């Protein structure tokens, strides 16, 4: 492996943070095999953030020879009461629809799902047995209760909420997962940062090494209201990274709020409808949900110009980079309605393989099962 190329791939968007580039470079230089993982709770339909954004980074790491793993966290989902808290349903969805949706997403962004290992949490725990339980206890003994409570945002919950005792085990289990699988590049959205920092802090003492944590960007939900958007922009501009992370986590694209999310197998009509209703204030480029999609999805690996047509005048504008589009939107040379039309067209094309797979191809039975189970979140 070339250390510079590995670090470059790890830092490429949608990465927002790498803890730390120097440590990653050192691992490569010392010939340490790189093992990545990203874990997912099993909960409903897969949207752009869970599917495309997450898998972009998997594809990047694959391209430089990193061994990649996807962890299907059925026990964590059970602890967090996903899918009605029914462990059997969680496992069915994990090994069926959810795994299939992530494989399709990885293929769309240029990765190879056959080169990624998919691991069901309960199967790992059964295989490791007492060793895994020991790892959970070792992490727990090095982590205070107050630290765990501060980390419960990982569950999509606030510190003030009433928690079950099992939910307090969530973070120690997540840290134990990393070392139980021999992972040295744990990866997740910025909302997973707190657990990964604990892993870095306890790793060398308990397991003999410090992992390198990688965190990708979170897409904001489509249906922001003006007050939430203002809070988000203010938090970003405040320079308080922790405040910004917490604010974004609360309004990120979420399957639990279907109106805020674009799912990878949405129909062309659904894409156009959701984009058409999305929050997109004229001239505002900071944390604009549609410009975020343009930046992180439409312009990624793009070779052809992105064209926006003015519906009133018929004028066509072609953009070769996201920066050009952002500047034109800031100067109000591109109207929100015209941007929405162009994005709807592009997203429909990007997501066509997933839509076909789940409506006409092998994935149809998995999506039908989800609908039969009446799973939306």
C-alpha cells in the first residue's frame, strides 16, 4: 500500500474527520494490515445517507486495498427497540432487505460488494462467546457511567431521556465490536464519534493498539423548517464543532421521518415530489439540503457537466464542478425550482439500478417483505 494514497482515500469527501491521518499513515508504513468496518442498526428503508454516503467511503477504502466489513448490528437494534423490538424480525430484515440494499448502494457508488464482508452481530457473538463478553466488561470497566450517558446520542436519544439498563450497554458493546473483529479503521457518521473516541482512548491499554476513526458527513433532512435551518447554520458558523454535530444529528435525513428522506429505490415520481417539496431558500448555500445532495452525490465521480435549465427563459447552464453550481446559486443565477428539476432528473438516473433491482429484479421479494411487515422506520 502507498501511505499517501491510503490517507488521501480516507480523507476524500464525504469524510469530515479522520482521527488521525498521521496514525493511519504510520500503520501503512509499518505494514499493519488495514481492517475497516461500519456498523448499522437494522431499521426500515435505506436512504441516501445510509446507502450512498456511507458506501462511498467503503468504495474509497476498497480502491486502495483496505479490507472492508459491514456489521449488521441486530443486537444493538434490539436494545434500541428498532422494528418493534422483535429480534426475529430484525434478523430477517438484516439478512434480507438491509444487506441487499447496502450491496446495491455500494455497487452504485463504484464499490464491489463481493469484496466486503457482511457480518451479523449475533453470529459474531455466538462465535466468540465468552471472549466477547469479556471484551464488553473490559471496556465497561474503563468507561464511566456519565461518559456512557453523554454518548447516548449514538442511539438517537438525548442524555435526559429515560434509558433502560440495556441501552447503557450499547456503547461498551459498540467499542467491544471494534476490537473483537480486529478492526483498526472504525467508520461511521459524525453521530458515531463519541463511541469511536472511547475506542481510541481505551484501545492501547486494553487491546494493544489505537484504532483510526473515520467519520463521514451527515445529510440534513429534506424538510427542514426555517428555524431549524437557522439553528444549523448558526451552529456551523459558531466554530463550536460539538454544538454543530449535535444540531445536525437532530435534523439529519432519517428513515424515521420518511418525508425528510430519499430512499434508494424511490420511484421517479417520488423523487420528483420529495425534491419539489424540499427546503431550498434562494441564494442560501450553507446547509441547503439540495445543494448538499448535489455536492456529495451528484458531483461525485462526475465526468459530464451538470445542466440546469431555466424554465422561464429556456437558458441552459452547464456546471463542471460543484463549486461553480454553488456560486451560481449564491448569486441567484440558478432558481430553486430549476435546481429541483435538474436534481430530480439526475437522482432518478443515479438510483435507477437500485430502483430496478428492488422493483423488477432479485431485490423485489425483500422489498415486498418489508412492506408486508409494515416497516417504515
